C-alpha cells in the first residue's frame, strides 16, 4: 500500500470494507493497526500529540473520510 504520493502522510487510513468494524490505519514508523472510530483519534494523539487528525496534508484516507463500517455492540 505504499506509494510515493503518500510518503508525506503520517497517518494513512486504508479503504472502507464492510466485512469488519475496523479500518486499517498505518502510522508512520509504527505499521498498520485495525482501529474502530472510538480508537482512531486517541491513537493519533498518542503517537503524534501535535497532529490534528483532520489535517489532510498529514492524514490520508483512501476513500470515504471519517466513515466507519456500521457495527453494534454485541455483534461478532
């Protein structure tokens, strides 16, 4: 998933998939992690305290920015 066009991004969010409640998120220097919507911003701030998660110059969404697959508590 690495391309030269995304090398300036500190955070890269993979494409939207409906078969998981998570989206894969790549953090520069830390690798890929599956994260849910409630985990995304806290993890961004943990790794990059000064980064605004809505900064399109540093956070790249492959598609559907800020959308997460639907999931309800109790679902597998």
